[in-house]
């Protein structure tokens, strides 16, 4: 018995199962420790190679997801290969008496975890028969949960695109969205959209916690980019709350809930994915709003409010910069 191979194999299997179940089943846990580091590394490599080329950068998400799945397969396969190498006589050929090589052990472990049935080799009687059943069980667990995980990721990516398109469809900048929401007297026409956006953003925030790989799915078109859409929405909420008199505001609870949804979204983003920007975003075009007939508070009041919003806006800009995009301005 070679204890080094056996212990190394057990460690790899345990680490793979922990990381896999952590990433796919633990909703509040985010990505597993191995997956988190791998995802961040692949993202940085793709950004270093393609820069801010949106079409090429849109491949980062699929690359991260593919690398994660390949890593799990590699760890599982290597782990069981090492375990079966722990004893020289753990497996035997179905026919003949040729000695078992490393390629034979790799092949045997592979068709067990991919549930291919009986092959050219079989486990020796005893503990190795149990080990073979466990290897097949881990393979079935990986295939079942892996497929479910893929479907969930693709569904969440589609929802991200839908949310971003909806926000950009109303306004390409915060000033345009505020102008669109103004009905001549107040912003109550914005109530229904606020409720919808809050619900969608709340769901997307939960999905970002459960599936951190979503951070790395970059949209080719800026109209489908969620970071930009969130920035436009939050700037719109800030403009209404801090620069427009309260009597013209939309529903107070909806406004508060929408701002809270943005804050939760910012708090869930993986710190390895973004950091607050070192620069302050440009101030909104208040003159444009004034010319659009929207009543504004005294300049000193809203400028002071925007000074207090500096850290929040720098976080939003940091997310946009991590996505290789520019702050939405008129």
C-alpha cells in the first residue's frame, strides 16, 4: 500500500466535494474556496488578454464556467485515480494477467465517475468494491447537480439581460430616465416601474449570491449590461430623492425599497471582482432637468447630498469599471 497516494486521493476527493456542494447547493455561501480563486484568476487573464473589447470579453463568463466544471472533473478524476493507486492490487483486468499501469488506473477511475458501466477492469473484492460504488456515486452527483447548475446560470444570465434592457429602454442616462418618469406634476407614474425594478433586482441579487459566476458574464451591448443599468437606476433614485422636492416624489416606500435593493446588490458583489473606484463619477446634468420643467431644490442642498453619496457612487463606478465600461452620462 502506498499511503501517500491514498491520502492525496482522499484529500482531493474531499476538497472537490466540499467545493462543488458549497458552490452549487449553499445558496448563501457563494463560490467555494477553489472555485472563487479560479474564477477570479480566469477573469483577470481574459481581461489582460482582450482588454476592453466587449465581444471578446463576453467569452469570460463561459470560460470561467467551463474552467470551473473542468476543475471539478480533474479533481474528482485525479482523486479516484490516486485512491486506486494506493494499493497495487486494488483492480485487476477482466481477462489476462498483465500488470496494472497508471493508464489503466486513470481509465478505470474515468469510466467509474462517468458512469460508463463495466469496462476492461474490475475492483478486487472487499473495500475496493465499495470504493468503486462511491466513485460512481460521486460521478452521478456531479452530473446531476452540474446540469442543474448550468441551467440555473443560463436562466440568471437571461434575467440580467432582461433587467438591463428594461432600464436602458426607459433612459440611456439617469437624467433621461428622470425626464421620462416626470408626468408634469410628480413621479407617481414611476411607481409601477419602481416596484418591478426592485423585485427584479432583489431576485438578481439573490442569484448573484448563489451563483457568483454571474459577475463574470459580460454583455456585448451596453444596453444589456447590468452594472450600467444599476448605476442608471440608482442615479435616477438619487436625483429624485435629493434634488426634487418631496411633494413630487413617487411612492415613498417604493423609493426606499428600490434604493435598498441597489445597496444589497453592491454588498453582494465579490470583492475579488471589483473595488470602489478611485475617482468620483461626474455629477448629473441638473440644468437639463431644470430645462425639462422638473422642479429642483436649492443647489446647495442637492450638492451637499451628493457629497454624502460619494462612497456609494464610487462603488457603482467601480462595478462599471470592472465591467470595462464608462459611466453613463449625457
